[in-house]
């Protein structure tokens, strides 16, 4: 970055000579000036006078709007023109005839541009009128109809000012509730008879919001208006457009609320700051650097509210008076860069307060830290105020902050004295005429992570002069432990369960000393890996005698001044089940004061539960499945927390379904769906993992993203949201359509598109295919049957989505495409008994997989009466490549389609791998049994889906969960008690027990819903809208 410098104007003696100016760096960008962002991140522009021509020359690519003490003639600077403001006015100097003649071309250009500007203003006025007309345009009315389809279903939008919950009441009228950021209901709007709205405050008093304004002088109103900001905007829309405003609000989903945040976004964009003289690299070859921003505030009375909006590139941790208040921002990309809203009030106190943002900047040129996208420009931006009963304190980052670059922090941590704090450089970003800033800011769409304490107390190995009981007392009872001078200690300690936690150590020395730590994090004991880190040899994860701990580590050397408490906290959370500590104390004794581990996860808010009478494993499997989900969720669906922490569309498709059934919460998946949509490549595919600093494309993962959209619509019925992705869905499908070959099959995918299917032992690695993820048959011909079947399956799912959202024309085209592909698969990829991994003509040993049989059933390539045979035989034959954990989800869907007998026969053995994992002392599910790289992968939480939808039998039949099929598998269990989330705001309770040889079954919903039931061996029965049902089943 160029240094922050002032622009100077030197007045000329001759009034006829233009004033000389020089603009350099970023310091001169202020409220009066417009600029193109690219100019100021490259070579510094200069403005100089050319006396011979009487006009200024601009050395740069774009013009500036500059403030000067003296006027200069209107001039043309490489196709741009400059106006000069003097005290807010635009000034044009009268010129002599000679000067007028010289400047005639410029005057002509000015007149032409003046006409263009006037025309643009007229167009803008017409556009404003057109917008008012569009709000009531009939084309928007079906979107209101889509809302009315969501009976008994709330729609929640998270905004910087709190949540907005919309509901359709029983009488068909609409209700919108506006909540504060702390969850307090502030205002309720209910549709009136005439289609307008009646507004009520939290106490139920009717209020007139349409006339309220933030500039009103009423002091009480000034305190309430910020909390009512969205409600007031909505009231003004209602007052202006009447009933049409309801249609507008509902049809565009979150757009109005993001627009309400435009003021915040503009303020954030103008407050980006960073350390001056920054170099975005390190001679120590580290992935990034730590930069600390500090702001001190003196409060004379307690803070009642202290909302700040903030974001950083790349990651931040906010500390208020030494307490961690927030970690962010939520993972995004330059296309959607999220900012957070945090209330600091609980952490503030009367008197001096220190607000610190610790920002980890990952270098843009490096490939490390792939999960974290970053732009070419590091930055921190903060806006907000601290409110007390007597004062309002502004904490925007462009004023009053100090910055320090911590050169001591790298992958091997050794502290050094920080440089003196300096004033940060202000970027002063203003975007006009469609120019985009490096960060396209949007409000955070997911809640902040929750924290809970992690139990780390069992000492597995101890080589120390301190007794093991002393270490146990330190870890569990929080007793201070004193290490002798110049002593060494090696311990291995165990957490109760697999954990993802922020760690915090504190030390003190009576006399000046030091301490060196090496902290190794591991998911369990293991034998020597065949190929680290991808292929491992693991058995019992707690078998210390036959294994060792392998994993990443922190190395820390701390100088401990006498009598001063020193705290060490790694910036990011650590994932572990076991920790190896290697400690060396300095020349004087060292006190270990504390060790804390705070589990951090997305707030899963589980509503579902599971109790089964006659299965000793099922409740443990349920518990481990939820923990695996939780540990793979922070600000995205990240598989896995120990290694990649990347969000893949193939993984997160099934994980999203598990999440819906557990909590009815769609916010994390909405963010994932939207982020993947923003990753579209020129050929129409979504990136396989996103956000990611290193792009990657996997052939089938774009199709799994389409399934994510279909799943969301089925569970929540948000048709406007689903429709917004239809163009991109069509683009993905068009890519595969363009790769249909002369046989009618998908083939010849580009070399940079990874044709990964699953991790399979028998798919051997070669020089050209150095992994076990691509089927062996088809590698030479570049024709894999799996992708033809997956493409056809997704075409049919997308066709159903189009029918549901009112686009039947495209649906028919998709269905026809699917039928054509399936006909080709039957002709060329079926040997009379099984489907081959490539064409049957080249099928040999190793050319068969369970995967192709599964997707042949799902896509409809198999006759209904042959499904059970195909699956049963292929899953019994050892020569078929086996489905791993992630593909078991799809295998079970296929067995379900094959009929009750086939499914229930498979049920008896499908959970064997999960039981083996429990016997190996895992507390989360491993990635797969092929590589065993990771011990926590959320795609392994398949039991959640099967228990809820198949065994308990609660299945959503109609978009928005407006109809439920109750089809319990009563033969598989003597008795159970289960709760299953149904859509956003409903929960089903299923209970049955066996008495006198018959099953007595009860089904209850928190909200009445349309139900169809089908007990084993019986026909479906429609019950209409009910809240509870009771059955007696005497079958076997």
C-alpha cells in the first residue's frame, strides 16, 4: 500500500494560471470526491498544470472531483472532466476570448455531457415512477400466492437490526413481527381489512409509524427509532402503496431488508482501515500475520446498548476489556462478504474500556488457509455507537483507533516487542456508477456461534516432576500448578469427547522467567500412517499402548515478567480428542494458573430426540450423530474440522437434510445454497467447495447443489427463494446436456473437472488418477455411467421443483431429457443383470459398483419389480465397489424405493460400520473406512435421517411441510419415543409400544397438519388436517 499522504494546493500569483495540485496515495479521498477504486490501489495519480495550454493534465485513468482554494478551467483529462468545488459550490471562471477559443472543444464536450446528465435525470425520474407501478404489477401477484401456500409456516429474515418474522394468520391476513437484535419483540404489523397495516408496539398499543422520522426532536422517540428502523420503513411503504406493499415485501424475500441495511453498508465501506506500509507477505514463509486494532472509551455511566457492525479481511476476534465477545465474519467471498452485528454492552463498564480487534490476515498470494477467501486488500471496518443514559459514543474505525502489526506471530510462535501503535490508514472507499469495492458487504445471515465448556481432565501419560494428581487438580479442580525452574514435562491428556474449542492458557512467574510449549492436537491414538495425512491406520482411538498421537501442533515461547499474568490463546479453534503437552520452564519457577477450553459451534438448537426400547446402540448412535453434526458446523457446513474445514456441496446436501430434521432451522443451509450459487463458473458449474481461496470443480457436486435447492423448497416452501436460482440451475443442467455424446451418455468432461464419485478401496490410484475417488472403468474412455444416472436423477428432481413453483414448460423439457439419457443407459450400460460403470461393451473385472445400481434405481432406469433384486444382489456380491458412509444415504433411499422387504432386510446390517466405530471409542463419525483420515465427518450422520423418516416414518410430502406422510416401520422396533422437526415451526412426536402382541401407535404434532398414514402392509389413508392420531397395528 502507498503511504497515507495529504494532497496540497499551491495558489498561483496569476489568476489566469490554473492552480497546481498533486494527489498521491489514499489520504485525499474524502466526502467531496469520487474515484475509481482501482486507481488508488495501483500507481498514485498526479494532477499538474500545463501553463502553455492553460489546462490541467491528469496522470491516471479516471477523473477526480477535487476541492481547491482557487478555480482552474474546466478541463478534459483523458476522456474525463473535472469540476472544482469551492465551499460546496461549483465554480466556472470567466475566460478571455483567446482562452475561450482555446477552450472551445472543452466547452462543446461539456455541453454534450450536460445534455447526457439531464437525460439521465429524466430517465431516473421515469424509473422511479415505473418502480411504483411495478410494485403492483400482476406478475408479482403469484408470489403472494406462494406465500399463502405456506400456512402454519413462519418466514424469518435476519437483519442487522434484528429478526423479521412473517406469518399468515388463520384468517388469511398477514402478520410481520420485528424483533430487536437481542430477541425482544419491538413492533407487530397486522394486515388491516383495507389491505394496509395496523402497527402495535411491544405492549400492544397501536402506534403510527408512517409519520415517524429519525430526525424528530422527541428524545424518547430518538431512542426507539433505531430499534424500529425496519418497521418504520415498512410503514412508509404501506402508507405509500397500500395493499401492494405487502406483495412487494413478500415477493422479494430478503431484498427489502438488505436494502434497509444499505445505510450501514455504505458506512462500513467508508470505514475500511489497515496498517500503513503493509506488505502482504512474510519473509518467514507464514500463511499470514496478526494485526491488532485498539480503541479506548471512557464511559461515565453504564452502557444500555452498544451495537457495532464489523467485518474484516480475513478473520477477526473482538475482545472487550479482555473478554472475547465475537469471532467473525461469517465465511463468505468477495461477491458476498458478510459483516456481523454485535452488542458490546454486556462487556462494557463504567470508566475506562478497551476494545480490541485482533485480525488474522491471510496473504492473498498464498494457497494456505483455503476455507478463508480473501481479497487483495486487507482490512477492518467498524461502525456503531455506545449508548448510555447520558451520552452516545461513536466507535467508527476511521477515527480514534490505533494499529499494531504483531510480527511475532507465525506458525511457530515466539513473542517479540510490538512496534509502537500507529494511526491506521483509511481506505475511504466510495463506490459510484456501479463500481464495486473489494468487499460486497451483506449482513450476517446466521446466528453467532454458541459456546460451552469442554471437559479435559484425564491424564493418559505423564512424564513430569509433578505428580499426576497435581496435573489432574490443575485440569479439573482449576488449582494452580507450580513448575520447578528449568524443568521439563510431557503429558497426554484426554477430552471427554471429540471437541472443537478455543483454548486459553494463563501463566505467571514470581521472578522473571519463561516457558516453552509444544501442543500437539490429535483425534486419537493411531499406528504409523501408510501415507500421511490421507491414508491412516486406526483402530481403538484410546489404545495408548499400541498407538501414538499424530497431528498439527503449536509451538510457543513466552517471556514471563515478574508478577505479571501472561495469557496465550491460539487465534483459531483447535480440534482434538487428545492433546500432547511438551513443556519446558525457564530459569525461575512458573505457575500454571489456568487452562480453559470453550467448545464453539453453530447453535444447532436440537428439537428432535430419540429413545428406542430394544436397540442398545441406537441412542448412542443418535447422540454421536448430533455431536458429529455440531462439530462440523461453525459458520458453514465444514467437513472436516480437523483438516480442511471446507464446505462441499456434495457433503452439505445430506447434512442439510439432517439439520432440517433435527431443528427445523434453514439459516445455515440458506447461506450455503446462496454461497454456492455465487460461485458459478463461466461454463455454468458451481464450485465444489465454497467459499474457498483455491477453486475446485467436481463433476457431480453442481448437481448436488441443485438437490439442495429442491430439498429446501420441499421442507420450507419458499418459492421466491427457489425461483431465484432457476437460471443457474438451468446453466448447470445445460453443461451436462452439452456433454451428451453420440451414444446419448454424459462423457468427455474437461480435464480440470474432477470426476470424483466416492472413496472406494478397489478404485486404485494411478499416475493419471492419483486417488481412489474415480471409478476405474471409464477412465480411459472418459465416460462414467454414474454421471449419466446422476444427471437424469437431478433432471427429474428439478422438473418437480419447476412444477411446484409454477414453471411447467421447462419441467417438461427436463423430464424429456431424463428419459432420453435413461434410455441410452439401458442400451449401452446394462449387461442384462447389472449396470456397468462405463459401457457394457468394455466391462471387465472391476467394472461394477453399488453406486451405479443405487442411482439406476433413484433415477428410474430400473423397472419397479426389479429394484429389490438389483440392489440385494449387488450389495451381496463382493466384486462390486462398495458405497462408503456418504453414499449409504443414497443407497438407503434406493432400498426404500425397492420396497419394505428389501429395506428392512438391509436395515439389519447397514449399521454395522457405525457400531464398529462405537466399539473403537469414537465419539464422532469418521470420514470413511477407506482412508480414515478424519474422525469427524458430518456426512456420516446418516442415522438421523433414517431414524426420523424411515423408522419413525415422518416424511414431508408437499412443499412447505403442509402435508406429512406417516409411514412408520413398526416391524423394526418393539417400541420407541421420537420427536422430529417438521418444517420451520412444527414438531412431530411418534410413540409406540408393544402390548399383548399388538403395536399401539400415537402421532402428535405441535401444529395441526394434513396427514396421510400408511402402516406396514396396509393402504394409505387420508386423515385431513389433524393434530393427533392413534393406531393399533396387529401385523408382523
